[in-house]
C-alpha cells in the first residue's frame, strides 16, 4: 500500500450534471457562501454529502441503526424486465449542449466521462452524433447491399448476416470534432463537454473483409469502398480497401445486446481508430470503387482548415490522446489529503504504451499506472496517487502510444494547425485546482 493512502482521503463534490434552469440559478445566487451554497451553485446534489460532513459524537447512525431495507422484503426478481440504473444515479446522463446546432436532430449528446469507471461505456450513456435524427428501424425490412467492383452483387438480410462467422472486439469511437471548441481558447467547463464525444464498447458483427471476399471484390481495381447509411442525411464515407480488409466490422451488437436505435440499430459500420463519422449508422450499402468518392461529408465537412487557408481532407485517424476525468472541471476538492487521479487514454494507431501525469502544469511528470486490459484502438484507464496540500495546482496527462507518438501541447498543435480548425484536437488538457478546491478548465501553452 502506498504511504500516501495512509493520509486523509480527500472528498470531491461532483461536477455539474446539467444546466440549471432560471429558478435554480436564482436560488443559487442567494445561497450562502459555504459548502452547501457552492455545491448548489454547481448543480450538485448535496443532501448526502452534507450529512457526511457532520461526524456524530456517538457514532454514525447510518451504520449503528439498521435501515428499512435491512428489515423488509425487497422487490421480486425480474420486477423490471430490463434492468435500469438506480434512482440515485439518475443525474448521470448524456446531455446535449444548448445552442450547439439549430435543431437537435443534427446535434450531439455527450457522454458523462466524469462519472464512469473502467473503459466500457454503458450503452445508455454512449454519445450520439446525428445529422438528421435517429430512427428505430424494423430489422426484418433492413437490407445491406454489396455492389460496385465485385464479381457478384449481393443483398443481405439481417438473418443472413447474423448466421455468418462473427467477431466481438472492444474499440473506442470518437467524433472528429471532440474537443473542437477548445481550439481557440477555453470554451467549456467540464470533461463531459470538452471530451464527451467519446465512448468505448464491445462490438459484435461480421468482418467487412468476409463480406467482400464472399462477393469477390476486384483485388486489382478495387481501391476504396463507399459506406452509405439509411438515415435522412444519406451519410456516405470513403474507406481505403486496405483498412476495409483489416479490422472493419459490420456490427449488429454492442455490449452484448443488439445496437441501440440511436447508435445505428440494426446495423452499423465499426472502423477502429478512425473518426466516428466513418462509423456509418443504419448501414445499407457498401460499394467497391477504384477511387475516392469525394462525397459532401468528405469535401465540405470533416475537413481541417490549415493556417494558410488550405483544406486538409481524409484525415480520419484519431491521434493519441488522453484526459484526466477526476479531478476535472466543475468538481470541488473539499479536503487536503490523498486523491486518486484517474483518466482515459486512447490512440487510433494501436495500444497505449505510457501515460505521464503532471500536477504543476507540465514542469514535472510522473508515470501513471495503466489498468488492464490494454487493447489496440480502445480506451485505457490510468490512475496515479496524489496528495493535495491545498496549494493551487494544474493537472495534466500526456499519452504515448506504441508507435512512439507523444500527445502534444496545445501550443505545439497550434504551431502546425493554427486556431481555425474544428477537428482532431488531441492537445494535452489542463485542469486548474484552485486553493479553495474548485477545479476549472484552463489552457497551458
């Protein structure tokens, strides 16, 4: 056991779980400037925390007195045909950022990274990105067509696909615009909104290579495939034949159950390591061609604006990146003492090799513990011990993947990419811990 664990274990007030309405904001303004007032202003539920602050002289009644649930009969098995989270966890939700887009059908919901553990994102908290809303499609009517430069064009039903040899693999999916609002300056308060277009799940399906081999794709002329979705936006993306024949999955299941409708039910593409827009949902067609297709979502959208005004296209791979999820923006440290600093690291080019953590804005670094499993193109959880002495601190994490790529500082990234970009911001994230314990988003160049 670390000597640091023998010190006082610090307490953290959770980050805000959502935006307060006008009435709650007015109440927060009138709140006293003590712990209760600060927690309310941050949108945190404090009833349990407040009780914990008062240490009874005669012992804690929560342990000395048997509660009702220890003396009564509980609910029967299968009272809920589909299990749901506890009522006490109802505030942990994926949330839309108000004003991000004109209509919610073409918006994003963010995963609450600050409240998750391990590396698997629960299906109900998996982030969403839609271009024209989601649908709940009848799987018996859904079809997948393989056409183009193939010997035999084929149409598969869901039953056809699910009878083929399947694989199950754990991979992260990250929107290319994740952390995009931070290119110019600090824009968002919590890790849910700075990095929440990120999830990691176990996907089950048939390898795309299996389908292409079944259809006899043209190995000489076939250089690319076009994936097309069945939603109203007709999302289409070009993928190289090398990648298509490597680890791309035509998936029907996620985390042991069928895909959720908002995540592409009944069929989606899984393209490990590549930005989420290529993971086409409601997949209906794969076409093999001899050149890139240059669709609207490849030439007008999802391109990188460079400092000289040129557009960089087809930058699909998500580079090595990490973020500390706790302590993180919006949280409050109540005590001096020991804290477990935890976060996530990932790379679209393979496995995470190392994560370093700094408590002083990048002047000194320590190597964090990487928790197993450490998988290729999947999230990796890291932890490190920290004893906070009450002084201001700036927490950072820096990931290194198995190719030797080192996650850059924001100044290094801007030197190459400028500040006009939206996509592929993988800069080191900084969280400032103030002397009063409040944690905020800052940028350290």
